[in-house]
C-alpha cells in the first residue's frame, strides 16, 4: 500500500488512504465523504433500522460508497453507541440520528459516577452491533476501501450519560468523581478499539470534541480528559493501526492534542486555536498532523449546488498543497443525513479534477 509501488497505476481507495496516513504521497487526494447516516437513503432504510440492524447498515454503507465513490469510510453510527451499552436510554427518530435521552440519565448524582461498571464491548448490544458492521464491511469491501473505526472519547460518553451541563459543573466541583468514571469508561473503550482492529479496521479514530474553544478551556480539558483519552489512544496505537482524532469544535487545541494523544491525522471543521485562517493552519500544522477536512457540511449538503461544492473542494485542496500530500478531503463533520447526495459525489470529482499529484 505504498505509493511508489503503484506508479503509473490508479490506486484503490485503501491504497490511497494508507499512503497518506503512512506519510507517502498517493496518486491523488483521497476522499472520505463521511457519508454515514445519509447512506441509509440509498436503500430507503429508516434510521432506527440502520442504527440497530448490522446487515442493513453495512449494505447501506457499501451501496453508498459505490454511489459516491469515496476512498474511506469513517464508521460513525451516532454518539450514543457507547453510552447505550452502559445503560443510557437512547431515542431513535425515524429520519434523524439516534441520541441519548439525558432527561433520564444513567448518572443522576455524583455518587452514580462510582457505580459505573466495566462492560465487554464484544457482548453489549450497540458496540457489538458496530463490530458486526465492521466485520461485514471488511469481508465485502475491505480490500479496496479504507475502514476507520470511530470511538467517542471518555468525556463524551460520560456526558451522554449525565448531560453536558451537569458534567461541566461536576468537572469544576467534583473532578475526582468525573475522572473515576472516565477511567472505567476508558478501559472499556480500550477493549472496543482492540475489537475493532480484530474485526477488520484499517485505522482508528477517537472523538475528543471537548478539546476546543467552543466547549472547554484548554487547561480544563487537559486536567479532565487528557489522561483517560491518552489511555484509549495508547491502546489504539498498540493495535498497530494508524490512530486519528475527530474534533468538529471551533478552535481545536492542536497543541494539546499533539502533546497528549499524538495522532497521525485529525478530522476537523475549523483551524487550530492558534491559527486565524486555514492558510495559516496549513503552514503551521499541515506537515505535523494530517488534516481530514474541511468543507462545511451544512453549506455543501444543504446550500451549495454541484459546481459550488466542486469549487469549495478545490479551495480546500489548493490550501493544503503546501503539505505535499498530507491531506484527505472530507466534510468537517458527518455529511448531513438529509442533504443532497449529489454533492457528496462532487467531492470525489473535485479530488479527481484538482487533486492529482504529479
């Protein structure tokens, strides 16, 4: 899967993505459309079935990838997967993403942080469902398309079991209780990462949403999630797979993420907190940490036409040419599930038109 082995030949999506993540230049810019929940529309599957039936989900993702033609799948189902298996109630709307119902939280009090128990992700309902999806995809398209497992970070999982506002208060007033719970959750996520690797993933991604200016101060994030997230990332790295992050918050702390987690790449929607523009970000961080991004999802899928999407993608590609191949074209976050499918296809056409390396 090294670019030099494929000179004069068109690479597969897996080869193209693997080349970038291993520090080599592919034949062109790879695309990860993050066409996750939107894939259900290709087969007309409703969201609850897509979120709970591994065969229907996998087939939707496979047919969605064939239609869009992107190189990599980031296997985000929703942000309630892990919390559900700790007992959190989940709501499954017909036409939108499943979510945790924090009006009835698992963690109702500070004392409940200490009652969270370790579980086996290979046996719990929703995490084992994701593992089944990965296994099916690995067997069906794993030789041609890159598969990246997605795990919500320890603090994110905890917030889905307690509620964001209350977790923030507890971080300030009862940090020891929060850290205790995160450590238990992190142990489970470590096993989840190992199971994803065993199921056939080619890379792993951790979501550290709270490590951004829009949500939490940098010192607070380091104090509260730095160690638990590092534990999970170290376990991910121990699988031998490339380790990446996702963070769609504004003003992501690239320096803190590098210090604690040292990812190969970050999927992000905005420049780092120490950069004012994407051009500055590409110059400062582009050769240190691969960018996966950064087309604005809502504009691309809900406002732009095909040509406007092509132009937005061209600008992204041009901005990151200074990295000499260290770039994967993607939306800054999941492709809007109810957005136009055509513009996901436009991303691939843009990469083929403007992203060919010479």
